[in-house]
C-alpha cells in the first residue's frame, strides 16, 4: 500500500513508520530534506552522525563512513512543504504500520572540526 504522512514540522524531526525511520536533514544551504535514517554502508542511524560543515559531509556514527551532502539530498523522500505542514510520500508501507513523529535532538549534530553543536 502506498502511504503519505502529513505532520507539523514543529512536532518533531524524526518519523518512524513501522520499523523504518526518517529524519529531517538541513543542507548547507539551509533547505530541509526528509531522508531515511539509515546509512547506505551498514544501516547506522545517520540522525546521530557528525556533520562536517567545511566538507559538507555527514559521518555515520557506527563505522565513520561519510556521505556528501549531494548524496544525502538525492536520498530525500518526495515531500510537499506548506509552512510547517509536511506531507511525505513513504512509498510502499505495511498497512498495519504505526506512524510516529518524535521530537528528539537530531538537529544538533556535533561538528567534526569543532565538537560544537551545529544545526542541521
């Protein structure tokens, strides 16, 4: 079953649908994208990664694989944004999957160079 989910951006930054997780990634230009919270290398939680603002790369917390901003943007889900309301196309989803929006600190990812929180 194809599934769309609409939520208020201020409710949270992490979306879980069944066992799948997605998070809001803010690119270096400040544009926000909804991407899967799964490293392409080994499935680590990218939302817990470290952002390098100089190299524009996100480092996976599990194996230190890093992904350029352009690759992350290509991974984004189709999303319609109207003010703070987001509608995300999640593709095929199990009809019994429960959807939750979580307000967790995925937007403050430590900078690789400085160790200081930077906003994604």
